[in-house]
């Protein structure tokens, strides 16, 4: 565990909560979860299944009904044939990241991933004894991969490329050309691709391209998704993956030996996520996120020393704060203690995050407007 760091979001949340216990007013923009309730059809179904006694061990890779529903939904959305036998369910998408990397990556291997990045990628790579190889995401490219840089970093030890679109922490979205380019590199060098698409349904323009839409890639693609972000189910711990047929036994074996299985009643309830009523609630949530995004981006861009791209997906802003002349961590720490706004330094997502902050706009519009005023006052004191 030496050299492995925890998620800064939870650490910052704990500090913010402690300040609140001391009587301070804190606006929470650090944690990455929707501030909406889980859709009622899912909640009601969970209660019903609990009453029916769905509290015992399910099959290790997931109940057949949910695996079939996931495969049917993905096949319909992406116009590709997904075999339910290649679907694995896990207690959270993060567990799926660790399951896949520990199943496929050996000590001494190298894994290429985007940075700034969700911290679990680097942690899982290091804990598997492999070497993390970050590719810097540039603001000038709207935080998309530079395929030439990816190609330059591939060596004889490279085993996997990780993608994340829409992306945490930047909100960047990869194009279909980006994904096809990554797929070409994976084929040329015989690599796996782990495509984390947990924010796929949270977008504000054209629907994001998916790696599932790339032809002839399923034999080396690990597609990662889950119910946490789209359906406000972060605490339910329910993720899933589509893996190549020959990889399935290995990943399922890791699930079997690590967490045994995923709670039965949550899997039963998740079947309601594919209903029309639930889809309508998700659409309303995304519409509200869009309003918050626009107010927040416009507000930050009106503050001297801060500039912010308008993200096309997820619910994060990643503003450039180099104009404030201080390191990201110092700004984030002081913004919390002096300004009463809890955010994360860009360095919480890797060294290439220096010069940025991450704000989650999964908070009410009134709180975001109040946070903007606090940020404006704080910046004036620097």
C-alpha cells in the first residue's frame, strides 16, 4: 500500500464536516454524487424485494435477469450484440475497476491512463504491482487524449489503456475519432482497453461516443458502467462490466474470491432503472444539471484570475486558477477554511492537475450562486 493515496474527495468532505460541527457554514462542492433521490420505482422495488426475502447470496457474477437486462439495454443503445454471458455485476463500478486490473495486469506491466484522472485507476494499477503511465490531458484540447502522445508511451510492457468519457474531473468528452484511434493502437500493440463510461447518460450536447460503437473491438474491450451516477445510487454500490468472453472466467473468479457477490435486493431493484418512468426522472436531473453548469461556468469566468471551460458531460467543473498565482492545494485549502466553499485541488487527480480546481455542481442552484459570491470575495483577498 506504500505510495497509494486515498480519494481526496472523502478526505476533504471529512474536513468540511468537521468545520460544520464547529458552527461554520460550508457549501459542499467536493463530493461526486448527484444530490437527487434515487428514482422512486427503484426504491419501491428494493423495499418489495427485501420483504420477499431477497437477502441471500446471488450468483457471483450477478443475477441472470439483471445481466440480461444490461445486455439488452446496451445492445439497443449502441447497436451492437452484447452477450449476457459477458456481463459481470459488482458492488460498485470502483470494485469493477480493481477486479479487471487485478485480473488482467501483472507485476511489471504498464497501464496508460489519462491524467488528471479518477484516483482509483492509479491506485488499482499500483496495488496490482504494475506501473501507471499517465497521459497529460491538455485544456487546449478540451481535455481529450493526444493520440500521438499515447502512441509514444506504448512499450513492450504496456498491457492496457484506460479511457474515461465523459471524464472525471474535467467533464471532457472523447470523440468517435478519438475512440477509433485508441482502438487502432490497442489492435496494433495487442492491448486491452478499459473504457469507463459511468457518466455516459449525463451529457449536455450530442450524446457521447462509446467504445461499444467502435467496430470489432469487443475481443479486447472492458466496458465499465454502473448505476451510481445516472440513477443517484452511489450508496447502493452497484456497477457492472462487459468483458471479452475469454476474460470472463478470470474476472468472475476475482469477484468470487474478493467480495463473493453483489447484494441480491439491489440487483433486483436495478431492473427498474430501464423503465420509462425512471428514464424520465434521469432526463429531469440532467436538465437541472445543465442549468447549474451554465450558471456556475459563467460565474467563474466573470472572476478575475479564473477561466473555465464549459464541460460537455458529467457534473464537474475544472477551472484554471493559475491566474491566482498560488498552488492548487493552497487555494483549495484556503477556500474551505476562509471562504466556506469545499472544493478539490486539481492535484487530487494527479500531478497534471496542478493549476486547477474541481467543483461538483451536484448541488442546488441557490447554493452554487452563494458559492460564487464566496469565491469572488475570497479571490479578492489573495
